[in-house]
C-alpha cells in the first residue's frame, strides 16, 4: 500500500472539499436513506450493478459530512477496484499518515469495491468490534460480496442497500423535467426512458452510444474482468451468450437442459453461470408464484435483463408488438417483484399477492382480463391490476375489482 494511492483518493484532506468532478448535482432517491443511516452503529453496505452511481453516492455522503463540520482528516475513502489490497494495510497506513487514535476519534471509512480486498469480511469484523467509534460504509458490484458466509461473519453488524438503475421518476428528475406534465407528454417521456435505460451516464444519449456503453463499459467489465478475477471463470463466451440471449428474449423461461443443448455446455455449468449473472445484477430471475416461498423456488423461472438498454443493445429488430415485453421488463426492474404466475393462464407479475398484467395496446377487450380473473379466483384475491398504455378505469367483475392504470402513472405513483 503506497502513501500516494491513499492521498490521491482523499484530496479533501488538503482542500477541504470533494472535487466537483466526483460529485453530481442530482442525488438518487437512495441518498436520503443512506444519509439517515450514517449516525447509526452498523456497517452500511451499498450494492448494485456497475455504473449505477454507487461511487458518486459515496462521494456525496462524504461532501455532506464535510459540510456538516466533520474534521476533513477523519474521513477516509479507498477503492479496491484497481488496487487490490487489505483493509488492515490501508488502515495502518492511514493511522500513520494522519496520526489517528481509533479509540478516541469518530472516523468515517468508505471502502469501495470491497469484495476485491483480501479477507475483507473478517478484517472488517475485527475493526468494527475493536473500535466502536469507527463508522464503515462499504460498496460492491456483486451480490456475492454479501453472501451467506459474509452475513454470518458480520451478523448483526450489516445493513444492506441496493442501488438499481434509474427509476422512471429519477429519469425525469435528473433531467429537471416536470413529473406533473400532461398524460400525452409523460407517455412520450416514458418511451424515451424505455429506450434510454437507467444508467445515469446515458441519459439523453443516442442509441449507438448507449449500445457501445452497455457492451464495453458494463458487460465486458463484469464478464471479462470481475467474473474472471473473483471466480476464476474461463468460459466467458458462454456467459456472454447467455446475457445476449436473455436480453433479446426478456421473460425467457430458464430451462437448464434446453440451454445446455443450445449452447453445447454442461447443464451444471449453465446453472452456475445463470447464478453468477444474477449475483452480478445483470439479470433478474422470477419464480412461479405459489403460496409459500419454498414452493415458489422449486418451480420454473423466467429471466429478464436488469435494464431495458440491454434489450435494445442485443435485440436486432424491435417492432410495436414487442414493446409489451420490454415494458414488462421495465416494470420488474422498477419494483421488488420476484414472481410471475403460470398454470393454464399466465400473469406477468405478482406483487404482495396481487396479480399484475401488462397490456401495451390501444384497445382492451374482455378476453384480456382472463389471466387476472383466473389468478383472482384461484387464490381468492379480490384485486387485480391491468397496466396499460393509456387506459385508466376501475372494472367490477365477479371475482372482485380490476384497476386499469397507465404504466407510466403507476411507476410515478410508486
């Protein structure tokens, strides 16, 4: 660990402020929750897909601490992304450079891409237990960095926050667009959001630039760098093929036997790669809804790309009839949905036991309600939601009530 590496990351020790180029005026909705958690004892863990803004959030929190009067040398930031090392060596160097007594001073330690640090969870536990005055805020781009073994090591010491790609509301706010515009204007902006995707750096960019960004900045770094480094994966081409296949077919049923034949790979390898893609936040898996989580997990799953920009990157032809599947994917990414439902009929999403069906079309006919009605009857649920292009009303049926809500309006109300 070199002195200049640490000092380069912590320029506020000399200037008193975070460099403006590391900050952005817009603050993600998660910022408030993180800010409110700073005074609390536990370790804050921030996770999510690469390039969604985790590092920016950390620097915004640091700037807030400086503005609030925290001593500038009592804030330490370090990224292990390109300089793998240990937390112990970092803190030893910091203590020597700034002559800190961890038992007497309130110290704020921001550790970015911590999963790349050596033996990080055990070292973090040691410092957390020894020095109650130290506040740790950590981040990582893989869900595995807070997997079961880490949770056991840091049991009772960790609170995790997930930063997703931009929501529709954030997409409007980051451009300083009025969320109270007319329905027609908001529908146009929603279409722009679908095609743009949720990476903050891509807002307002053209499709060619978006596609290049998704391929090189997001996917290549995760597949060819992170997965190779962290899990010694060598068959990166198959993983890339899986990402492209799911992106071009949002909602595809995950049939490991079929995928292994299609890609000419061992079934167990395909299952492991799907798991790693989920843990790297590149895809979302939905289980078939049943009453009881265990029953849900045993059933077939559907896979969606984590951002609509993936679809436009890898789907060669997108016509009007395909937009319903894209909207379905956007809804899943904007909610905490984990299940769909399929028996004789099929429902796109099940949220908190309520069925949601997407109908991205100009005219809704009675037959379009059959899936919702079947679910409501099967599970004795009195409410269903039909997410539409622009139709909004309430329909009373024998099974209960179905609310028609425009997709963009539903997302803004969330």
